[in-house]
């Protein structure tokens, strides 16, 4: 009988520890990702300059490319800048915007991409998706999975706490996302990848149930690992389905309806996940999730992130329009605005009690 298996696109290297950034050149050489040291390094024009000063002596063959913002135009400009220079790889050194720009640019010129994350704000640091602003708002573009992921815990700790909190919300929301995927499988027969679902759910559960806090290296490592595993789960599924459900539809609705007031991605999906769990009748799970988010300083009610109850109801009602074709608890229940208002009142009462 033949042995049947499948190849899973995943990084050659995942290096999460203190001091990892200082060993970047050695890691890339050891894995034959860059033996020449000739790298195109994308950085932000602010904090990235500080990291450039620190790492330039360790990466003498690198060229440094400041990136203005997280737009499609910036990604195309970066690709045009590095094209034809015979680099071994493109390195995205920074937060989510820089990494997404580098992922897109690397894909455009056919080079491997190395993700060197300086904060843990969301699961995009290892996902096969680049989220970029464009003329129509914001788009998601399929790209190859990073060939290496390097996360220096000492650097991550220097980032503002709100970035870590955002990553917590994004990771924990996986639990709701997988529940939505399973619901679509049960109701519509949508194919579900058990391995991708398990990876995403366990990443969320590990963060949800870890007793540590955002100042603990042990917790930060679990969070970083969870975000990496979530990215790989999307590669396994070939889709964002393991990590994008009703909570992300609510997040997109806030971004579209209130672009100047929107909170962080993780704050919005965390709140959305709690409410989605409440909608599906998983009251105890919703409370457990809310308690964990509160413990880490994340909002679990709209007023805690600057929105009224009416604005939250409006966002939930609008949410299904943000991802046409995606089936979640919101599409399944198909609630009217008044029904959403009543459901939110029940949720708020349970959360406050």
C-alpha cells in the first residue's frame, strides 16, 4: 500500500527567543536561504531606522529600503526597487504593515521572504496573505508563506503594549473562527480541513488558557508561536478560513463604517469573537473568552473601545456584506437590526454580571 501524505507550505525556520534578531545572518546562512548575505531589507521610516543602525554591521551585504506605509503602491514601489539586483531574499523587518508590504514585493519579483517581526499585533507575520490599503479601501492578496520567521522577544517587549494586546485578541478569535467554519460544514457541506482547523483552534486555546501576562517571556513565546501556527494553518487550508469568521466580518465593518475611529484589529476581532460565541449559544465559552481578554486589558464591550451600543449593532448588521460568500453565525441566524439589538443587550448583561 502506498504511503499517502501531503506537503505543507511552512517556514524552513521559526526562531522565537531573546537575541534571535542578532543571529539573523547566521540563521539565514545555515539554512541556505542567504549564503551571500545579499538581502533587501524593508523597514519603516521611523523605528526601522533604529533597527537598521543596530543590524547594519551584522548584515554588511544588505540594502535597506524604507517603506512609507502599508499600501499596495508602497509594495509595488518596493518590488520595483529591488528588481534585478540579484538578492537572495527579501526581509520584512517591522510590524504588520512592513511585513505585508515585503511579502507582496517578494512575491512580485519571485524571491523568498523572511519575516522578522518586531511586534505581535496579528497573525499576518507568517500568513500566506498580504493585507494592503488600495484605492478601494483594503485588499487581501495571496502570497507565498515566509521562508523564515524570526521573532526576538527582547525586541517585542519594547513595542507598545497595545500591539501585544492586539495579537492576543487575534489569536483568541481563532476559536470563534473555527466554530464558524464547522457550522458552515454542518449546514452547507463546506469542506473543512481538519488539520488546519486543529492548528488554528489549539493556537487560540493556548493563548486563552495561559496563566501569564504580557510582561512574561513565557507568555509572549506562546503568543508568538500561536500567531505563527495560525499563519501556517491558513497555508494548510489554502484560505483564511481557519482564522477569519464572524469576528473578522465585524472588524471589517468597523473599519469601513468608522475608518477614523476604528480600534486595533485585535481589539475589534476579540470583541467580535465574544459576541459571536454568545450568538451561537456558547455562553460559558463567551464568558471565559471575555474574562481572558479583560485580564490582558482588551475591551469586551463596544464602549470600552470608544463605540456606542448602537454603533456596535450597526456594525454587526453590516458585517456580512464585508465578506460575500463567507458563511458564519451571522449569515446563519440572519438577524434583523432589532434582533441584533436584543442579542447585544443579553450579551452586555451577561458580560457585566
